[in-house]
C-alpha cells in the first residue's frame, strides 16, 4: 500500500526534475548577442589588429558571440560570416538587421496596419520592443514602426 501512495509523488518529482533540466538546457543554448557601438569597426580574421580585416561593420550591426579569447569575441553575422571583434568596440544595445530583400515598416504589429516606410536588406534597425512575431524598430533617420520578426535577424 505504501508503494502505491508514493508512486504519484515519484512521478511528480520526476516531472519536475525533467522540467528543470529542460530549462537549464535552454538557458545554456541561449545565444549571446552584441552590437557595434562605434561608427565603424573591423571584423578580423583572427585575434589582434595584425590580422586582416574581413568586413567593416557600422554602428548597431548585430552579432552573435560564438567564442572568446582575451578581450576579443569570435562572432557571426546574419549571413553566417565569422570573424573576431575587439570586445570594447561592441555593446549590449539591441539591434536587428533586415535579412529579406525588403521589409515593410508598419504603424502597428500586424499586416493589417498601414505601411509607414520600408527597409532594405542589410539595413540596421534599433530594437525598441518585441512582441510575439513582431519587432518595433527605429531607423537611423528616426522613423519608428513594426516589422515582422521573420524578416529580421538580431535581438
């Protein structure tokens, strides 16, 4: 009789343990993002300024951190280009980059809202707010609006 009473408790504790493990695994796989916080910086082939510059990245450009070495981050961009950036030249201000050919900027988070502007592939947009499938952004010129998240890369 005691074994039958403890079965629900064992099942509940097992489920709680499984849930905890899933949450820890998700946190371990959360990506770390940074964005360029200077006018222009170089993404380099290796750690140090003696390595060739692969790309010049403009202010706000979002990057995913995939590794670290000293004061350098190994990063990847929305096109899967990889390289190294000097950590003091990037920050935690959230930005997105347009990954589609063109993205409509809308007055609200729905395709039913009017289009107030457009952004082109590669345009960097400051992230203001996130909702399920939409991101409120601001262009450098000041235009604010909503873009479908599937058209963007960043955070």
